C-alpha cells in the first residue's frame, strides 16, 4: 500500500515537472470566414476543421498539457501542411472546389475530423445534417446547365455505342498504357459494384469488378484483394436535361487497377492504367504517371488502396460499428 502511494506521488511530481517542457505553441492568426461560402457551411468547417487546418487554432487547457501537447502540435503541423483554410482567398475557384470535394470525401470516409480529436472535442463531430448541408452546397458550386438537343443526341449516341461495344472494342485498336498495360475491352460485361458522383467537376462514375473481384466480395476476402482482381472505373460527364434529370453525358475516361503482387510489386501490388476520350488515348507521358494514381489512393492504404466499398461492405460495417 505504502509503496503504491509513493509511486503515485512520484508520478504526480513527474507529470507536474513535465509541464515545464513542451513543444512551441503553434502560430495563432484569426481567419476570416471563407469567401463565397454560405454562413452555415463556414460554421461547420470552422468548428470541425479549423483547429488543425487553419492558423486559427483554439487550444483548450487540456490540449496544452504535456505530453498530450506533443500529439496536438504534431496534428496541427501536419494538418496545416495538408490543407490550410487560411490561404483560401489565394486559391482559384476550381482549386477551392477540389479542396471542398476532398474534404467531403474525407468526412464521408470517416477519416476527418481525426477520431482522436472528436473523442475529446465531441462538438467537432459532424451530424448527418451537417454532411447534407455540405453536399447540397457543393452541388451548387458546379451548376448544371441544361444542354441543347444536338448535344443530347451526340451523347446518347456515344452511350449506345459504348453499350453495343462499338467504341474501340478490340485490344488491338487501342494503344497500351505507357507502363505496358494492355487495354481490357471486356470490362463492360463485368458486374457494377458501385456508382459515384463527383460534385466538383460534374462527372458520374461507374465502377466495375471482374469475376475474381466479385467472388472476393462474396467471400468477404477483400483486404487485401486477391491476385487477379481487377477494377474498372468509367467516368461520364453529367448531362443536365431540360426536365431537371441528370444522365450520363459524354464519355471521359476508363481506368483500371489490376491486382498482382508479383508483377506489380513496385507499384503497391496494383497495375494502374487509364485511357481517355472516346478514342481511348493512353493517359500519361511516361510510365511514372502511376505515381499520381498512387499518391491519391494513398489515404486508402489500410484498405489495399481501394476507395470503393461494395454495397454489402457498407452494410456489414454499419452492423459491426453498432456492436
Ligand atoms: C485534430 C486535427 C484535425 C482535424 C480537427 C481535422 N483534420 Fe484533416 N487532417 C489532419 C492531419 C494531421 C492530416 C494529414 C495527415 C493525414 O492525411 O492523415 C489531415 C488531412 C486532411 C485532408 C487531406 C489533404 C490532402 O491533400 O491529403 C483533408 C482533405 C482534410 N484533412 C480535411 C479535413 C476536414 C474537412 C476537417 C473537418 C471536418 C478536418 N480535416 C479536421 C488533422 C485534422
Ligand atoms: C485526384 C485523386 C485520384 C487520382 C489522381 C486517381 N484516383 Fe482513382 N480514385 C479516386 C477516388 C476518390 C476513387 C473512388 C471512386 C470515386 O469517387 O470516383 C477512385 C477509384 C478508382 C478506381 C476504382 C477502385 C477504387 O479504388 O475505388 C480505379 C480503378 C482507379 N481509381 C484507378 C485510378 C488510376 C489508374 C489512376 C491514375 C491514372 C487514378 N485512379 C488516379 C481518386 C483518384
């Protein structure tokens, strides 16, 4: 007993002494509301993101205690480096849209705000309403102008050529990607595993999986994905019709991720390739273009670099989260 109380006193003294050391406090500079953004959206970003993503960091007393303050300053330094809302006004509107789109994506993926932060700052958690507010606002940033009947006819023609397989069907008629990967015309017959929509540049995407990928989904063996699994992602411009509906407009690109732990060990076990436009021009000047793909897929490292969560996975995750 005695021993225990001595240890307790010693620990208390140590923690007390520790308070004399600590990291330098981060620079503090108040930040104006983001221009061009409605009040309610500003309020959400301010209360959930500013602490780490702007120079207006409001440190609470418990954030300043050693050793917690070392973790806090590390988050702030890294957070500001990744995204700094203090520089908002210096960004071009298109870049602003991209930042907002990424932000929404990070929120939807459950990565932001950091869990370790919301655990201590519960007010920073985003409600379902907050997320809807962000989404609805992002849609208004890329107004969808109705297009004329000639354009509609053209894109309908493109879509039916695509469905009929008239669009650059054979491997022979399409050049391989700069890293040597061949075009895979068969993907149009694969199963659709997800559909997504990018607000900031007005495209809709369809994601297909080959048989091996689909089987892995059925067997719940998707992390890591098995060798031979392939994803194809097609992007189409969103076409706003006069009646207000949105349909697939002109074809933008198709890209692939091919899992092979031996062949593609140098590029994180995936072969990456993209073809653009209806003439399916290989994308990328040299083989190094894959660095760009990998950099953007990097946040999904713990998910074998794959963003898409097949529908059952979402369902499954919700169930396990509730437990
Ligand atoms: C506790 C600190 C903290 C909070 C709060 C926080 N973030 Fe982050 N954020 C980080 C850190 C650290 C990184 C960089 C490292 C990483 O990607 O995990 C980051 C990275 C990001 C990135 C990636 C930027 C890039 O180019 O890779 C985005 C986007 C982002 N955060 C958005 C948000 C949004 C939106 C919010 C508010 C809803 C938010 N974050 C709240 C700490 C935070
Ligand atoms: C700007 C970021 C970014 C870059 C760069 C990027 N991707 Fe992606 N990729 C995504 C996101 C986000 C998704 C999730 C689906 C969606 O929202 O469209 C995705 C999904 C995919 C998918 C479907 C499987 C999955 O992970 O969900 C494939 C295939 C794919 N990307 C291939 C590529 C290839 C090949 C390149 C490089 C030529 C590339 N990507 C570059 C962001 C990026």
